[in-house]
């Protein structure tokens, strides 16, 4: 056999091996949900010559994965390539997805049965190896009635050659036909963007689109832009107008990227699409009226006052009241100085939090008022460990709460400019701190408080137990986020911290020698750093996140958009409790209203399905729904009377009478249908 023939045979053999790439499957309860495989459109790699590689996902019947923009629920598939140095990879080429509208008005974009996600890869001009192994880490979310995250690291080995031939032609051709096309020439289609209030309008004039019965707009918003459900506002011969609601704070947004999809039937096999890019932003044509802004700032001030009465901050507020009792009879200047320090602590936290929210919003992060920092287990751990710091501590505990007036005010503020957001947080801080500042400025009012005496020592000791109760609450939150293991390792770390504090109080005394103080301080430092590395950096970090399903009691079910859809499809009424383990207001409502015998009996009598949407760890799907309902955080309570009925939204603080009345109203609606 000639050398050239041997080389050709060798390349053919390698090509056969390459085309039989590694296929990995996601299995759940014995059922194969997703099978992942890498395919190439060429049988060999030519140095410097681009080729296309695709991740082929095959889903079990009834299950689906998601598009680049998943909609109201779900997450897009992600690919992280492990390529040799000097290789380049292009963006994912997403085929036109299917659009589904589930009960509860949940709109998603995704793929059923199978999808090929293609990317162009460019090898370097010089490759030393005779074969190259390509590998990618793939992560996806596959959903039916429940959603299950999946991942795989499929590999594909290809030979290096001076020439190559097409491979996997049928599957690549099929999915290339489903790729969106660039926007046509102006004589074929003319787009025109406009904005009215919070809505974008896209008017398209096209003779081509007039030939198709089904038209739609699939948005591709940038990070931080929250989009409602696009609809066709009007259609007349060769002209169609799409309305795209913008539900976030981008006041200067004048257009949005997306696909104009056309076919003879919705989600038809003949579907095609034109890709439209976002135009540069323009200045907003109008700003909110000043009167409206001041009204919402007043709501923020009133909400700040009411925050002092919310269950979240009562442990620290009781300590401040005790401080006022201690100061009764002292000089007016000292009382005022302490009150100002407490007020500055409150303002320091609120202003800092506002600036952080503005920065995160600008970076495209989905953030809310309702305790986004409490979704981080390390923040809760740090919180577990003077007047100024009492003020900060009180406001930290207040941030998981929303109070009457506060939800409305913050929902407005998050859709405004950074200046309005900052002003709103200052108004809330002013409302929360005003009672203490007034008491400090008018010490004569302190005469209505009990006079100081020996009894104060016992009260002071009792207040210590309240702080211990707060610590137990924070450990409960850690347990909800990191499981029992995480709470135990955090407790071990706190135990070492307490030993270090005892050592300082017992041995680092003014009468002790400098050598003794240095040795003790050195031992304290070793204890704290060593325990931090071992318990937090090692054990706590590796502890498993607790599973929320195992924490549900009674007849509550874990919320997923798919489960909500399934229940509404069967004609059932559904009540959804958006909650979190760190939200004390949520726990107060649950213990005193939702779990009361009267309300439980009403749920059973009306055959209402109860679901909990757990936001303890900041679930992004739940974050989207919170923003959709105009709420900055938990608690949120929504009653879905039926498939075609508008959902009923409850206020933050529940009463038994209110819940019983709404349940009866929903029952009457269902009976009328």
C-alpha cells in the first residue's frame, strides 16, 4: 500500500471514531431525560479553516429545554468550551424556538424533542498534534411538570488534515434552515420603533409578512431589561404593529433586539424569522410627574415608620428602647448624641444599600429590596457575629421585610432613575429613624418611661436572651440554605469566636504584662483564622444546600411554573405563597393566618391547591415573578382562581378575614364558570 493510501486509510479510520462521539445522558428516576452529544460538520480539522460544531440535545417526550431568552421561567442552555490555546469559538447559533403560554399567563421559549446548538470554531494556522479532542461543559434545565438541572461534558475527537469532507450533513442542514435570517433590504421590510409610556411599539411594513397567517415577536432583552409579553396591537394588509411592554427601569430604551417570526400556523414546522437588532438608546421623552414622585416618597417615609413595628426588627428595637430607659435622667446632650448615632447608623445602611442596588442594576443584575443579601449564606454567617452598630443591625434585619406603603413605594422606585432610588431609600431611612430622633431631641418625653433602678440589670440580662434568639433565627436561616451540616459547622465557628472573646476578657487586662497580652492575642488570632479556614472555608463551603421539598409540611407543594400550569389545566384553584426562610414577616403570616385552623379548613373546603415558592436562595424564576407582580421582595401571596381568570394579589400583611373573603370570592368565580 502506498504511503498516501495508508494516510488516507488512517484518516478514514479516525473519522469513523470521531463521528461516533461520546454521548452522555441525564437520567432521573430511571428515565433518560436528555441525551447530549457533540457533532461536527466536517470529518477532519484543517488548520486555520473554520468549521461548525454542535451540541445535540435529545429530550424525552413531553420534556423541553430553553432558548437564549427563556421567558417567564426556565434558564437557557450554557456551553463552556475546553479548547487548546489559540483556538477561537463563536457565539451559539440558536434555532427559532417554540413559544408556549401556560396557565397563569406564564410565557416561555424553548425546544421539544431535539435541538442542535451550533458554534463556529476556528483552529490556529499551525497544529502540532495529529488528532484533537474537543470538549465542552454543557449545562441545561429540562422541564415537564417539574424542572431538573442537567449537565454533561461531551467530547469529540477529530483528526488533523490538509483537507476535509462534510459530515452529519442532514442534521446540520435541518437546523441551519431554522436559524433566523438577517433583516432583509428596506424594500422588503421596513421597521419603525416608537415608545409610549412603558411600552415599545414596532411597526413593520412588509409585503412578505402579509402572506403569513401567524406572526410573532420573540424578544432578546439585554441583562437587566425585564420584558412583558409581546402582542400584536394591530394588523392591516402589509403592516403589523407589535407592542412590547418594558417592566424594568430603562427609561431611555427605544428599541429591543429580537426575532420577527412568521409561519402559516403558530409554532409551525415552516416557521422562519428575521433578526432585528436594538437601535441606540435615546433620551426619554417624559419623566414621572413631580407630584407622583413626592407621593411615593411619602409612602416610603410612612413605610419606614411602620418597619419599626414589623416582626423582623423587634429584637433590636427592644434593645434601643432599653437604651432610652438607661439614658433617662442623663444630660440632654448625651441623649441627643446617642440618638443621632443610631440615626446615622440607619442612614448609613440605607444609603449604602441604595448605592449597591444602583450599581447592580446598572450591571444588569436582577436585584430587589426583599433581602437579596439574605440569599447569601456567608452574609447570614457574618451577621451572626454602640448605638451606630445597633442602627445598622436594625436596618439589616429590616431588609427582608416589606411593610404597608413600602412595597408600593419600592416597586415604583426600582423602575426609576438612580437619583429617585437613592431618594426613596433616604425617605425610608428618615421614616424608620424619626421616632428615635424625636425621643432624643425631646428628652422630656423620656419621663413616660420607667425610671432607672436595680431592675435594669435583670432587664439587660433578659435582652441578651433576645439577641440569642436572633442568633438562633440566623442559624435557622443557615440551616435552610446549607442544610443541617452547614448550620452545625457555622455553630462550631461561632463557638470558637466566643472562646476568643472570653480569652480577651479574661487575660487581656490593663494589669497584665505586655508579653502576656501579646501571647493571648496571638492565640486568639490563630484560633479565629484557623477555625475560619477549617469550619467556613472547608466544611461550611462544601455543605449541601438544603432541599426545600423536604421542608414542606402538611399539604403544601413546592412551586414550579410547570406544576402551576398542570393544576390550572385541570381546573383547580391555586394559592401560591412566595416566602423565604429568613423572612420573619412571612413566618408571622404563616403561623397566625395561613396555618390557622379556620384558613386551613377553608383551603380544604374549596379544594384549593397550596404551593410554596421558596426564595431563600434567590431563585431567579421566582425573582422574575416578583418583579412581574410589581413587588420588590417577599412576602407575596397570589391566588389563581382558574385558568382564564386574573390572579388575586394579597397585601404583605395578612389577616384571617381577608384570606377567607378572597377564597370565597375565588370559589364564586369558579362556580360561575
